[in-house]
């Protein structure tokens, strides 16, 4: 399983997504859209908007949160086969 996480240091939802991954020992590679050239364009090209965090799991783009609702704990737990904490 290869997981990329598109994020930014200032993003509260990104920090929550990374806490979830850390709590479940799910390895990932972080791509900071502020410091990685072309990363924001990559998000825009694949998602249609600059919305972070974004997970790319084995090539599939996944938005792990809903605006106004926050991180989707149950959905992400099911996706990764872990128990939501």
C-alpha cells in the first residue's frame, strides 16, 4: 500500500488526518503543497480544486474530510481496515 498525503503546515484538517494515520501506524509520504513545486497544481488537476488534505492511496485520490464536518474517522478507518479511535 502506497499512501501520499497532500497537506500544508497551516491546515488544521491536515494535522488531524496525520494524527489519525500516526495513531494507527499507517505509513505515508507527506507532500507539502506550499514547499513542493507543482504539488498544488497536482491537487487541482486531480480534484478540481485546491482542497487539502488529500490522500492518494495506490493511485486513487481520496478526500478524507468533508467541509464543515471535519475528518471522516469512520470512513477512513474502514478504508484502512482499522478501528476508529
